[in-house]
C-alpha cells in the first residue's frame, strides 16, 4: 500500500470513530450499558469511575488491529486503522477527560469558538442525570448549544440535574 492510502485510511478511521462514538454513546451507553455509564453522570467520589471501563473496551479493536498489522501480517491497512482508533482515543481523552472534566489539573481555558461549543455541548449532556432525556452524544462534532437547550426544554425537567446550591421546592 502507498503511504498516501495508509494516511487516508488513518484519517478516515479517525473521522469514522466520531460516528461510532455517537452510536455507542447514544444507544449502548445510554441503553443496556447504562450500568457502567451511570457513574459518569454522577459526582465522582474517587479517581476512577465504572464508566472508565469503556476506555478499555473501546481500546480492544485498536490493540487487535495494531497487533494484526504489525505482528500477524494482516497488512498495513490494519496498522493504519488501529492507529486511527488509537488517535481518536487520544483526542477523546484530551478533550473529554482532561479539558472538559479536568481529571488532570490544568489552567487551560477553551477560547476558540469550536472548543467552547464542544465543552458547552458536553456540559449540557451532563445536565441530565438519567439515561433518557440527554442531548449531544457525539464529542468532536456537536449541535449548537442553543439547539441543545431547546431540546432540553422540550424534554421537560425529567432527569434534569438540580443546580448546585439550589434546594428542591
């Protein structure tokens, strides 16, 4: 395979992972996989949460493809795909766990319109504590915060997280 075709496979895999992440988040993590993902919609009490197991689960195809491409002679395409999945995982880790959830302390403040949109969309996703009624299931591509707020308003208050410091009446 040519270097260009491998780069294209890598880039296509990174892009396709956003669609895969959306589907998994919307219909698996907020469906039958809620037993793990629910921990991510609650306040974390320690360094880890059950939802972190998804990172391990979603790394498996990358590891398998990298092993297949490098050690088991499946072809360079497998290495490029495995690297693309790993790259998406690294991007997701950086945006989601570090920038949005601040699991590693830092002083970075998102300033670009794109980063502000991604952060706000994810925060609106976390405005809901239950598996139903959430908005914004992708991560690198997100609807506008205004559209997400309209959807949340249409969904009513079911599952909506109470604002910190506000007592229920």
